C-alpha cells in the first residue's frame, strides 16, 4: 500500500474584513488516498471554495492561511516559494474552479492555450505538444478539430470539458474541481461526470470535488465531507454518511434532498442562518440551528471525533457513542 497523496492538517484560513478577520476555514484535516474521490458539500458560504484554494495554495488577499499544513506526497505546500509551487501545479495538482467555462482565454485558440500550459511546465517540442493536446481533447470527447477553435465557438459543456482536458494535460495525481458542472444542463452534467469518472479509473488521479448535486455525490464519491461555517462537521465513506448521517446538520442536509432511489419524502430544509465568521459563538457553530442543542453545545466547541472510518463534530453524537 502506498501512503496518502494528500494530507491536510489543521488548516485555517482567514479573510481580512473591515470588522476583523473572518474564519472561513477552521481546523480542517483529512487524508486523500491515491485515486480517491472525495466530495465536499455544504450550503453556500460555508468555505468549500476557500478550502480548495488553500489546498492548492491559490489564496490571494484578503484571504490568507492562518495555520496548518498541506502535505502533497510528503512535501508541505505551505512552505514552498511561488516558483516551487509553480513546479507542482499542473504536473501534480490541477484545479478546475467554479465558472471554469469562462476561464478560457477568449482571444486564443484551444490549441494555443494547451500549448502555453505545456511550454510553461515541460520541455516538449511542438509535435509532442500537438499530439498530447489532441489526446486530452479526445479524452473528454471533444473532436481534435476543435484545437483550431476559439472558446466562443464551443458550447458551454464543451468549454467545461476543455477546462478538464487542460487539467489532465500533464497527468496530475490530484484534480481539484469546484462545482465544475453547475453551469450545465442536467444531460451535459451527467455526461461530464461520466467522463471524469471513466478517466479517473483509467488514469488513477485523485479528485476533490465540490458540488451541490447529491446524485453526483452518491454515484461517484468514495468519501463525503460535510462542511458547516468553515468546519468539517462530518466525514466518512459516502454510503455511510448518506445512509446514516450523524451530525444534526448533515441529517438536515440529507433530508433536504429528495432521494433518487428511495420513496418520496418531504423536503424539510434547515431553518435559520449560519453564524458570523468574524465573531463566531464559543460553542458548537451549529448550536443556534440545532433542535437538540444543550448547555454544553452552547459553551464548548466540539472536537472532530473518529469512529471507525467516520468522523463527526458533535457533543450529542460523542455522548451517544460513549461505551
Ligand atoms: N474575498 C473575500 N473577502 C471576504 N470574505 C470572503 C471572501 N471570499 C469568501 N469570503 C467569505 O468566506 C466564506 C466562505 O466562502 P466560500 O469559500 O466562497 O464558500 P462556498 O464556496 O462554500 O460557498 C463566506 O462567508 C464568504 O463570505
Ligand atoms: Mg464556492
């Protein structure tokens, strides 16, 4: 067995705001095995994108790392210079960010953009670059004739797939994707996910995937992390978290999505709003919205506790599991 490709430890990210630092990511730790697919879910503003930016070391002002480490193959990315990081980007880690379909340069052909990335990170000659560019486009089911196309000549779904082709150009070990399918219609989403999954199985890269789409989570991810107010409140094998969510927030979240296979259920949603990230409450960050919160929940911040392969940050769950 080889070790994990990624080890995130006690990661914390702050945004400077006029009213003080906002804790957007708070004490997040997880490992990612080679070839593993980790999905991250949680309501808008809970820190999913910020976490991905921090893992890829792409944070910019007003965001900054406030603590923790990101070990990729044992190398701590948080201690590397921008030039050292550049060596790892694309080759080891690549990132497909939210609204990726607008991230292509409108003034360059697809071939020119793929070639730029190759030249920046390899010493390949023109022939090899062209060959590899055609290959990655074919991988995402785009006909290589589109190497000559400009982004506006491609549909939204094709642009999204072109971004994924770019991310796979140098065969990275980890591909980070932030809601890459959210701008697409359902049919294009399904087809894109199917391609990502086929390629993952073929090429063996690991994936961290942020999505709102619970059917994507349930079909493709090995493990699922649920975030709330900057914290991971639950993390475990996807099937387990789906079938037996433990944290009251995860339970609410699962109930808010209609089950694809199960019987129809009432959509409940979760009343209330997340806490201020500038002046967070001292206790559990979910306590205000939790029907089961008690005095301990309101005064003591719960730790992430491990049960087998499952981790949960909740006093009530912790107490119920005590022998
Ligand atoms: N540039 C910024 N300046 C200040 N706060 C920010 C900035 N970007 C994000 N935030 C805050 O950080 C929190 C997490 O944001 P984000 O990571 O985008 O969440 P998500 O991707 O889960 O929707 C939110 O409360 C958001 O308002
Ligand atoms: Mg986001």
